[in-house]
C-alpha cells in the first residue's frame, strides 16, 4: 500500500478529520491533504520531525507511514551515516563538493550535527544518501518518534 493511502486509512480508522489532524500538526489543511493525495509528499516536503508528530497522532511507529514491513537490518544513527558517507567519499576519491553534487544535498551541516539535520530534513534526504551508499534508507530513520 502506498504511503498516502496508508496514512489516509490510519486517519480514517482513528475517525479524525483532515482539518482536525492538520490543526494538531500545526499545518494547513491543504498541506496535510497533499500528504494523503500525492505519493511523494511525505518523502519530499515533510520533515522527519513532522512525520514523527503525524505518527504520534495516528498512534503508530513512524516508519510504518512509509512501509508496511520494516525488513530493516541494524539501525544507523546520524554519526553512523556520516561515517559511511565519509568512507564512501574517500573510497571514491571525491571531494566533499563532488559528493554533495552526487547526493544532491549540502552535507557540511549534516557532518557537524547529523542527528539534528535528520530531524529537520525530509525523508528524501535519507533516501538520496541511502541510494548512494546502497543501503535500505529505513535503517537511517530514528528508532522512536520524538516527543
């Protein structure tokens, strides 16, 4: 099931309207409805922190908003991801700027504060890094939803 459909289904099971849920998430009704309407919205425009808040409201672990089955090996925290990127960069003999172009994101702040950047970024950031590293991006999600 696609994330947008899963989210709508979870919301309907909780018997919560889009207006009420949008208000609880401090977002416009239109922005919330886009999450249920567009397949890429959850990954491209919503921060991990917002996804965590949505998961709390729907009473689920937040990774379930992206996938039905976790099939996740060992988890990676921000420092682990940063180290993996640095090793990739070194093995590929790339400069930081070349790696940033390949990933499609600026990485300097991520290297300095990886866990904070993960909370603020859209899931697409992790998906793009995982693609370069050939990893399951769900391994990179924080293990719990933040309060």
